[in-house]
C-alpha cells in the first residue's frame, strides 16, 4: 500500500479523493474505526457552507475555505448531494457589537468575499423576525448534507479501485524509516509507505502513536443544538449569525436552515468530559484526566472561566440558552424549541493555553498529522485534501 489514511471523516476522505484522482498510480486505503464514514464531527455539524468571511487573511482557513466552497458546490452538483446557497446575515444586535461587525467586514473584503453592509430596514426584508442595528449580508454561504457528501467521496474513492475500510480502528503504529509503516488495526495489519492522520478528536493521540510529539492537545468542545418546532420555522429564512466573540474560534449560537427542511439553533461550546462525549453525563476518566493534566487547559481556564461557566449553565438550562437565542430573535419562546442532537468539536490547544486558530498540519518522515481541522474544515475539505495530498506527493 502506498498511502494509508486514518479517519473516514470528510478531511480523510477528501484527501483520498484527491490522491485517487490526481495520483492514480498510487494505492490508497482509508481506515475508519466506526462502522460507517462521517460518524463524528462530519456527521454532527451545522451543515453550513461557510463563505470564508471570518478568517485571518492569508491563513490556511481563509485560502482553503474559499477554494473548498467552490469545489464543494461542483462536487455536490455532479454527485447529487443536497445543497443550497441560501445566503446568511451576521447581525450586530446592539451598538456594542457594531465594531466587531465592521472588523468582520474588513476581513471579508480582504478575503474577497462578497458582502454588503445593511441597515435594520433591509435586514427586516431578509429576516423579518431578527432585530439588529446593522448587519452584513453574505450571499455566497449555504447549507449542505455533509454526511451525504462524505458518502459520495467514499463512493468515488471506491469506484477508482481503492478501499475505504470501516470497523478498522488503528490501535498501533510501527514507523520504520527505511521500510514504511506497519499499522495495527481491528481488521488486521496494514503496511504503507506513508500515513496521513485525519483522526479528528483523536488526532493528537494518533500522532503520539506514530512517535511524534505534538505541541498541542485536542480538547473536545460539545456543541448542543435545539431545533425549531415546525410552526416556529417561519422565524428563520436562511442563516442568522451573531457577531462572534473574537477571543474564541467559535461563532456563537446561530439559526441554521437545514437541507432536510428544518431549522437548528446552536451550537453552544461546552467543554466535554470525553472526546466523544455527546451528552453532559458522558465522562471518560482517562480522557478527562488528560485534559486536566495539560498545562494549557488551566491557562485557558484562568482567562476564560466566566465564559466557560456560562456555557455550562446554558447547557443545563433551556432558559439561559433561550436568552442567547433571543439576542437575535426576541420573539422566540421556549415552546418553539425542541432538543436536537449534539456534536463535539476537536479543538487544538497549545501548552500556553491558546486555542489554535488556523488549521494545523505537521509532518514527520513517514506521517502527515492533521492536528487542527476545526470549522470550516468541512467546507474547505476538498481544498485541504489537495493541500495534504500535494504535500505527500513530494515524497512519491
Ligand atoms: C458542532 C459542530 C458544528 C460544526 N459546523 C460546521 C459547519 O457548519 N461548517 C463547516 O465547514 N464545519 C463545521 N464544523 C467543523 C467540521 O465538522 C469539521 O471541521 C470536520 O468535520 C473535520 O473533519 P475530520 O475528517 O477532520 O474529522 P471527523 O469528521 O471527526 O473524522 C475523524 C474520523 O477519524 C476516526 N478515527 C479516530 N480515531 C481513529 C482510529 N484510531 N482509527 C481509525 N479511525 C479513527 C473517527 O471515527 C472519525 O470518523 C463543525 C463541527 C462541529 C463539531
């Protein structure tokens, strides 16, 4: 085998797709521990096609989001994956939020993203139930079925004669610089010349397994959602976002139309006590101990404990969650909400307590480690997959 890719999320699959399309002489296998692809972040996200407006100009996120979005639309149109470019508004609900909105507009223009500053009257035409002093209208954003897209990527890889192997968790790695890598998996050993680690919530652990010493730890942040009842869906026409807190790489709870016809509200950002901790009560002793013994966690907590507590309160109380939603749509009532499935973000944290803002991809002689592929990595996947594939191709 030439390349083994660990992780059947959208980043691993997009990397396999790129290699199978542009380096057809190379053999590729994707190894996924679950019995299906897209079982974690890719299948538990907001389903938004991000425009690329928020990201620092010149960053990997900025470059790959724009290009990835373009390719995503072409891929989904070709492969009949549901998507819709419904557009979005980012809303300054009060005067305090106006400077933050202007900063997003500045970044958006630097990233060459089509956006228009609008006042309350125009906002009321687009989203009649939203209240704000000013907003940015971003037409080139949308929604997509990311699980469907991941399945279509896996199909395309298989059609080209490669293997996407599920129930094949990687449990060990023996990296021999002269003769490649032997991976132990739940379905037997796999030998490969090169390995790409797209393990999402376990990417740092897999990097350690390969003998690397990653400078970051993946910290799981659960995103909890509600959905609007069918009668309340009239409150939202497209995508409605607040001005995010610039101290965090999360976008704040928002309203998202889904391709299935519903409207989701969320996600929050609560520290999870297990890497795959989808519910508040999910606790994994060893994984929690790893977080608590990482110096970066306490540095982060010391700076942002108030925000962390608020997220926990919101997680436990619909009343507080509702307060965040009313910031954008004041007329929303508790009876308009139903709890919905949650997702867990894999967010890299440095030892000094910084949440890594950009994508982070490192390399050793035989292994490429994708250590931070946080949002908008689903939007950007086809471009990130090319980026990883071409870094690898230099070794072929
Ligand atoms: C709540 C939430 C909302 C989000 N909203 C958006 C959005 O609207 N738009 C957007 O662009 N992005 C969004 N994101 C981010 C996006 O979902 C992720 O950036 C993207 O899915 C990352 O893909 P991935 O392939 O790196 O990770 P994953 O999808 O998590 O895939 C990693 C895979 O590795 C597998 N794995 C782990 N360990 C092993 C092992 N030992 N052996 C084999 N396999 C292993 C896992 O089972 C998993 O399937 C959101 C994320 C979350 C959690």
